[in-house]
C-alpha cells in the first residue's frame, strides 16, 4: 500500500501541518554528521520508505536514527505510524506516548495511541489507560479539536 504525506515548508514529509516542532526537536539533538547518515537524513529516508509501502524498512531506519541520536526518541512519531501498520501495536503506543511528553497538546498522537490500544485490546473500548489532553487545553488545529470531540 501507498501512504500519503504532505511536504511542509522545511521540505520534510509530514502527515500534518505540525512538522516544524518535530523537525526542530530532531535538529536540536542531531549530531553533525554526513548528510547520508545523519539522524535527520535517516528519518527522511524512513518516511520515504513508509510512503513506498516498505514499513519494516522504515522502522529499521528510524531505529538507526535513534541509535545515533537517542534524544530524538520523543520526536519519532513517524515510527509510531510504522509500528501501527506493522501490527506492532504496543511499540506504536509506546512511541506515541513518548511523543506526547514533548507535545502534550497534539491530538493526533493521542488518537493514534488510542488506535494502538484498541488493536491491543479490542474487548476494552475505550481503552482504560487512554491519554487525554491537559485539562482546559486543546490542539490549535481546528480539525483536531473536532477529532477530539468525537473521542
């Protein structure tokens, strides 16, 4: 299968308009290396493999990027998507939960975590340990506010 991504102003592929925070986090922890093997390059190539349907290959590249720059773990939301499509739901949930530690107002990550939790335990809907937005807060994207209202 092929997956759709949009290109943000930085040129990186992202499934939503909030790519700047993820890329800033990646740039902040990435060590200077050659463009071919830098964590940023590995993440971009992982996104390309995912888009081409090579989910396992994308996970391998995201893992390699994390080995090179362990601090990027909470910014690897893309790996969470790959885990989901590889039927690795616990790992996907774990990844989305790491993501929310740096961006607690991102409904998208919370929704993906709920999807992973539902696939892990389809007999318990909604999941008992589903994440939530901080009290009185919301995602700044209107479409995500609508998504959250559904949940």
